[in-house]
C-alpha cells in the first residue's frame, strides 16, 4: 500500500468509484481509494439503479446527461461491457394542471442543456406503458433516455478504468482516523498503515458521519429505510415487443421498472422510517433491514389502482435498505465547510443514476478549483450551523414523503421550521407575516391580508399579486419597514484589511471611513465568485477601525471559506462573523428620512448623510449602524442592530412611523423592486459560469488597478470576447413570471436562459434577466420564451427601467 499520494478517496460505492475515475480523467493519476469492505458493499449494492435525465435545475440535468453518456460508453466497451438498459424511456405522471405546468417548465429548462423531454396526455401515457390505468390521470413528462443499470458492474467498470490510468484501490482497508497537519495536508490512518496525502474525499454513503467525526465535522445527512419488491413474471411484459418504460408516480408515491419479465416496484410511503440515527453496526455490510410491507400498504393500494396487473402477480423478493438524504434532498458535493483540502460526495439518494455526473463535477473542483457548471445547488456550504442531526432527520422524512413532488415557486415546506429566528419573528407572525426560508432563517415573504389567506402553488401569477402590489405602492409613495434576517456580515479588522479586500475584488474598493461600496470577487478562472457590500467604520467605543463585509444570507460559510483561504501569512487581517449576532431593519421610501430623523439623534439630511454613507448611532436607545444604501430603488436605510436590541429598535421605528402610514413589506416586494432596478441576485444571476463582463458588471471591473484574484484569467477571457451576455428582458404576458432555467429561443434554436424573473409593480412590466447570445444583447432585440409550454415574446430592454438615474435612491 502506498504511504504517500495526492488524493485519498474514502468509500467504494458509486460516489467514490466515480470520483476516483474522474480524477484520472482530469489528469491526476497518483490517487487512491480505500474501502472498509468490498466495493459496492454499502447502499450501492441494493440500489434500484434508475438512470434518468430529469433534474430540478440545469446543473442537475447536465450532470445526469454526463452520467448517461458515460454509462453508455461503459456498456459498449468490448473489453468490459456492463448491463445498462439505455433508452427504455420513462414517464412522470401528473393528475393536476399545476403538475403539468411544472413539467412544461422543466422541459423548457432541459432544452437549454440539449435535453428533450416530451409532455404527453393520459392516453399517450397508457399507450407507451400499457400496464397503467388512466383513472385520475392528466398526463406526464416523457424522458426518452430513461433506463437502469447494474450497480456492481458499473462501479467495477469505473474502478477498472481508474486502475488502468494509474489509480490504486485498497479493499478491506477500514479507515481508523484522520489527522490534518499545519500545512493542511492529511494523514489517513487505516488498519493496514498510514497514507499521507494532500486531499481527502469523504464518499462514505450512510457511514458519512463516522468519517466526518474523524475530522471534527458533522454532515447534514440522514438515512431512510427504503423498500422495493421484485414481482414474479408478468405475461404482458413477456409478450410485449419492447421493454416497459420506467414509471414514477407522485399520485401514489411509487415507482416501477422492468426487471427481467417482471417489475421492480418501489415505495415512498408516508409512514416512513429513519435508519442508523444512533449509530450503525460495524458488521452491517451487504446487509438489509427487516422487511416491513405493512408500512407501505397504503402506497401499495395506490399502485394496485394505477397498475391492476400487480394484484395478479406474486412477490419474488423484498428489499429494504438504507438510502441517504440531506436537508433539501440534493447531494453534498464539494468542499467541506471549515476544512482545507477536504471534500465530500455524500447524500446521494439517487446515487447510481447521478453518480457519474457527481464524480465528474467533484473531480473538476478538486483539480481546477471550479467545475464547468455552477455547483451551488450541490455545495456542502449551502447549509450552516442549523444543520444538526434532528433537523436533518425531519427534512429527510419530508423529502422522502415528497420524492416525486417537485417544489413549486415560493413553496417552503413545513418540516424543521422554524430553524433560525430573531426576536421579531413572533412579533411579525402576530402581525400577519407569512415567512419564507433563507439558509434556515425565517424571513418575511409578505404580510397576509387575512389570517386564512393561503395562495395556491403554481407557476403562474398567484393570489399574492395584489398583496405585493400594495406593499410596493406604499413603499414607493410613502414608507415601508422590513426585517432582513440572516444577512451575512463579516467584520474585518487589522491594518492590512483594505489591501486585502482590494486584492480580493476586481474593482475599486472604497477605503474612506464612513463610506460604503459594492464589489465583486472572482475565482481563479476570472468568473464571478461573490458579491459584497463593504462599509468602512472608524474606531469607536464599539470597536477598532473595521470594514464590514456584507453578502447574501446563503453565502455565510462560502464567503468565509473563500476569504480565509486567501489570507497571506504576512497580512495583519482578522475576520470574524457577526451574522448570527445582528439583524437588519430596512427603512425604505421617500419618507424614510423623516422616520429615521424622528427615531435617531443626529443630522440625517442628504448633505450630512448622503447615499453610500455609514454611521453608528442609536435608534431610540438601541445601538445601531446605519447604511444609506438601497436594494429597492427608493431612498432607503439599512439599520443593523444587535439582536438583543432588535425589538427596541423596531418599536422606536414603528412609533416614529405612526404619523406616516408606514407598513411592513416582505421579500416578494423586494424581489419585484430589485428586478426593476437591474440589481442582481447571488446564485441566480451571479454564477461561476460567467465572468463580470458577461454578467454586465463592466463598471465594477478595473483591470488597471493592479493584481487581484482572477485578473490574468479575466484578461484572457475578455480578449477572446463573451460567450453570453446578461440582459434585462420584458416578457409579453400577464399570466406568469419567467422562471429560472427557462429557455429563450429564436428560429427554433435555444439562444439563452432565464436566470430570474418577477412582475415589476412600479413599471407594470413582466421583467426577467437572462444570459443570451452576445449578438442578441442589444436593447430592442427580440426572441421567444418557452414559459411553461407557452411561447411568448421577450424583448431586451435597457437595464433599470425604473429610475435609471438613481434620483430616488439619492433622495
């Protein structure tokens, strides 16, 4: 066994084998996989092994397409062919118009990745799958490339190719410990000796937290018992001229696929069960849980109704084994938060179908620092301190119960809430607030007009339209107040803080005390990595001279990791998080200055406290830090308050607002207004697939300012010209907003992709942002949008259709 290697991958299932193989494909061959038993002895061996192209976003579709192409290549390898039923086709059923509308959206999204789904009616579903009934069925989504694969053969084929490239695989080699050294390298301790390495990858399936514990971290991954059975032979299948398509049924929570001349039928029952919460038997290898068909009786009845043939056939084999889930159901693939040179590929509940793509994206991140797609939807840092065992279990149960039911826009499911709150959460709830969730934080979405107000879930404009319009109108003409919980806030101190931030950002960063600026951070490939507001505070009784770094709530771990990874030993810079200590109250509208003046001492006039200023003060008697910045496009103030004083500051502002008809507003109103102002959203419009020039952030780039992270790569990209350009669009429909991922087309060809969209209540426009071919980025260019199956016109317009000269913001 080697004593030194570049990467050690721990775990010999699909996650580990795919990662090892793809590392060799990216050029790293001095790599090792260690497995405590035999390859595929964990969840992989009992997988139903379905391979679909369907995904919730374009990154997921892209990695699944890679899996399908890779598996097809492996199956056709004459030296080591594997069993892969490619292209049997698959149907996702639907019995409501809203589900069908969602399928139309996902078909539009997939088209941008050159994946072509078909929306079919109930009769066509039955024609393609003659075993199903059309009772209570509207139709479905057809995936022509759906299929299934042999799990063990797949992993052995990947390991074989990795070995041929120079990688080594050590079976029956349990890991007993992990030690990280001062230079951030690792020693992997095993029962057969130690392996020193640069990088460790946790690919341990349901034993993920046994290895996580060895490096002092906990991963938000829980296991669920999952049952399927294999039927005896069915005559209709034996006599059919083709293999039966795969079936996934959100109506009755089951799936099935052909297995020989019978069916494999699996269940996602509501009375589901977690597994391994209190530890896992070390001898649980190639093992299963006890059969428990009584638990799936209700689901089985629905399957019988949909497929009457099941009532006439015997059960050959029952399989009940653990599968892993995360808090949002998507895997964790990428850097481990708070650890250097440590990665994970875990929580792969659909591991066999997706594993080829997950290993591909992870290998790119390890070798190159980023993948070809933005991988935030998979990033382990999207969950932060709230992601404990109990919360993970609750959300895993909820995801399991809704396995085939996709999330609708503005849908925030109830399990595991509230995870993070502020002192105002119950106060705002009592005032009628409806909450959304951002990184676990409860944040006001809108104020309900009545206690029993419950808008429907759909992709078209819903019943909140007039509610949000009223919030925006009062803010535009009067004044509104909102709480912004969970905003990421880092305090950066030390004499080198300004030079450090200047090196991290691609544009000019203000160094003046009392001033605020906006900047963008790039990765080493010159692509957009992060967005941050920098506020410079002079020394006071509240602390030394410091810079506040503010960014999206979801970026809490992501941005801290990125900044700390770039600190130099010769820099006197210190970073600490204030994210969980303070909360923002946003005061916005033409009368906001009057209310601030009435509740806080000092001169708040335009001359004394102009746009992009920051000042410490007291709101009432609550200590506060006020920034004159706006995300709404109106005169606005961000009032940052320690949580201990938040309620006091809130009461002071509400009291001052009594004479000005001040009302509360929520995140949906903010989303509408930021679209009208051309303000972008991190990980919707700002992603690592594009550089700042392509993202229309030219004014924030200063190539001549000196060195900064990503500068040389950005110069090379800029010289070769843009691949896409981010534009503002006006959508010619009043039925629905554009949804992220939807395809923009011209002459039947995809020419762009929507990143975000919302109705602009002040402009009366249906607005969207999207990346389009550069020649179509000129205002006035027209194209078509596939909006949930309806083709509508879309026109490029100048950014910021509302108050483009910022006269309202400046007050």
